[in-house]
């Protein structure tokens, strides 16, 4: 389990910027994705659209994950 204090403050700041105006309660998911350098998988279309509009490209929709799995 990753503890909030183990995530670099830079990632928290960027996460706060990214989720502002979308869903501030999801900052911890974005901060963790930034920290781990991995995609964020979500079914929340508003969240996906908003994050991508702000330049956050490491977000995947459920449909995209399913498509990736079908290719294997």
C-alpha cells in the first residue's frame, strides 16, 4: 500500500492542478499514477475528457483497456 506521504509533493501539486474543475476528490488517484508513472484507468468519461484536455495523457477508459486486452 502506498501511503500519501510517500508520494512526492510535486506529484500532489500537479494532481491538484489537473483535477481542479473536474473532481478534486480524485487527486489521490492522479497523484499515484504520476508517482508510479502508470496509466490511470477510469470509467468516468468526464474525468477522462477533463484530464486529457489539461494534457494528462496517461488515462485510460474501460473501453480502451478492453481493446488492449482483446489484442493479446
